[in-house]
């Protein structure tokens, strides 16, 4: 084994990672380019909107509800050390709208939607249905990826907004029933300390996370290997990639939005 062998391993890994980033970037550029060019498939878009938005609402809502309640308990316990229990309503609202609402909503959608999209498109590739689309002069990217990416980019911010409301309601329920807050005072503090950009930044994050989730599902589905194992690997890779990119995008957007 030569001295340069470890460097060669690192170099190969780096080139592989950069090549993967390049392929994903080209795929994303192709999807965005096809968003504005006909033909359009409204039926596929509406179907994806229901699958991604409406059917994801229960899991996002339950996640937000329990997160808001747990956040209120944690902030109260921490604030009690400094006689700052009154900050619970404002911190719960800001924490849910800026961070926990969009991030947890994005992760729940990634777990449910990215895996579903990758498995569906991967199965279509294995069973040669994508080849059949090409035979019928239908662009696979236009028919399969564009409606799903557009639907997710629109639906996830709506899910985030609903999740924010449910999470704040969960914090209010815990604050009033478990921590002896006055209901009117709790709601007044929530409204007084919550600013428009707290909510707006979370919705922008939700749109970015929705784009990432659908993009990863479509990319890994269309590039899945043959057979059941290939579809399984594509499904796993889609969820992992979407989750990691959500965290990375969340940091980047937070740096842009809230660092002067």
C-alpha cells in the first residue's frame, strides 16, 4: 500500500459526490425548465396535490400538535429556572413558525412522499412503463416529475401553515390546562410577539422543502436499479437525501433570513 492510497480513496469519493451533485443539479434544472413549457398535465398535478397535500395532513397535524405541547412544557421548565415562565407563549409561537413547523413538516412529508414517489416511479422503470411513455411520445420528466414537484412546492407551505396553527394550539392547550396560564393572556402574548416574517419565513422554507422532497423522490425513482432491490435502494436513498437536504437548506435559509 503506497502513501498516496488514502488520498486516492478520498479523491474518488470526492469525485463521486461531486458527480452526484452535478446530476441532481442538471435534473433540477430540467424539471424547472419544463415547468413553463407545454404540454401540461393538470390531471396528474391534481392527483399529486391530493396525495402530497391532503393525505399528508393527518401526520403533519399530529406531529405539530404534540410538538407544540412538548415545546410548551420544555420552555416552562427551562424558564422556571430564571423566573421567566411568561415567555412560553411567544417562544412556542416563534419556535413553531420559524423552525419546528417547517422542518418537522418537511421531514414528515419526506418520509411519506419521497419514499412513495421513488417507489412508484422506480416500479414504473422496472416494469418498463417509462419506456412505454417514450414510445407514446410522452416526455417522462414532463409527465412524472413536473406535476409532482409543482404540487409539492405548493402543498407543503400550506401544510406548514396548518401545522403552525395546530402546534401553537397544542402549546396553548398545554399552557392553559397543565401550566395554569390564563387563556386570554396566553393568546394575547402569542399575537403580540409573533411578527409577519416569522410566519412568512416558515412558508418560504416549506416551499423549498417541498421542492426538495419531490425532486429527490423523482430523481431516485428515475435512476433506480433493476429489480426489487433497486427500487428498495432508490426509496431509501430518496428519503435520506431529502432529509439531509432539508436540514442543509434550513440552515442556509435561516442564515439568509435572520442574520444581519
